[in-house]
C-alpha cells in the first residue's frame, strides 16, 4: 500500500546571497504517518537540501508538529509559498546544469604563471588550494566518481600520509572545479572559495602566512593543515546555519 500525501507546505526566507527554504510533507498510511522535513537554500545555480524524517502513529500528532514548525518558521521571518515554486526552481537548475560549463575555483597555473616568486618551486602554488582539498576529502565532499577512482589515495589523505596538495597536483591536475565537488561541497565552495570574494584565501593568509613573505611561502605540512582546519570548520558550520 502506498503512502498518501496529506499535507505539504513550502516556506522561504530571502537573504542577501541565497534564499533559505523549508519543505514539509506529511504522508499517511493506515498504521502510521511520516513527516519529511527538508531544509536548505536556493542559490543562483544550485539548491542544497538536508532531510530529516519523523514517524508518528497518530496523524493528529503529526499535524500538530507541522503547525508548530510553521509557526516557528514564520516567527523567524519565513513566508508560505506555493510548492510549484520548488518544482519550477528545480527545473531551472536542471536546465542551467545542462548548459553551464564547470565552474573553476582555482588552478595552480594561475599562480605560478603569474606574479610568482622566482625563488620558489612551482609546487608551492598547489599548497593553499591543496589544504582545502584535504578538508574536502576528510569531510566527504568530493564527487563519488573521484572517490571511486582514487579511493586508495583518498584514504592516504584521510590518514595524514598524503597531503591534499599532492592529491591536487597528481589527481586533479592542479585544477579544482565544480565537477570535482559534491552538491553540498559546491554550495559551500561557491560562497567560500569564489574568485570575487575569496574568504578562504583570507582565512588561509590570516592563519598561516601573516608572518611570512606571502601565501606561497607556507609549508605543506600536516601541522599547518591542523592549524587551518578549525577555521574552515567554523565557516562550514556558519554556512550550514545560513550565516557564512
């Protein structure tokens, strides 16, 4: 026997860089009701989502839970919308995805082919983005295709036996793009590691290069990554709470 959708609500809250949303769907079967709570944000080219599922034996109890959630969201500034907006948005994203080329976050050659210290080896240009790659690997935010293809090396990075800079150089050819990241990874990187407002590079310099001649002088070490990691974690936590 199939579940029947009894209630469905879609609420949004517009922000400067994205629109937060909450999608509530209550389905009922003869012996239980299931409430699907999907939240995330709608960005320019992607919709993030995190889903929680709550089960209820009593349908009225589930209805009360929905009403409580809606009341709380409205207090937080959300407004009710037609669920068709969600469908139309997903169609728009799908069309954009088919037309859009990969978004390139960084390339090592942009650095060592540019205004780069002549006394340094080209590998130093891989380190700053390489540390972000380490963080992506540890947090499982690369695509499944890359994970499947380079599982052994990914495990080495997670174990601290290979640096993300070496992985970035050897397996990503020194180029990090939207094709390499998961949906969640791209949503975060679009805000944190974009070319117009590179908060990551600012954090990197502040944490590791403030006392050095420049960001290219940072050494590729696990110790340096461990210093940077809490800053990225904090940014990611703020991103997940819609406040990067």
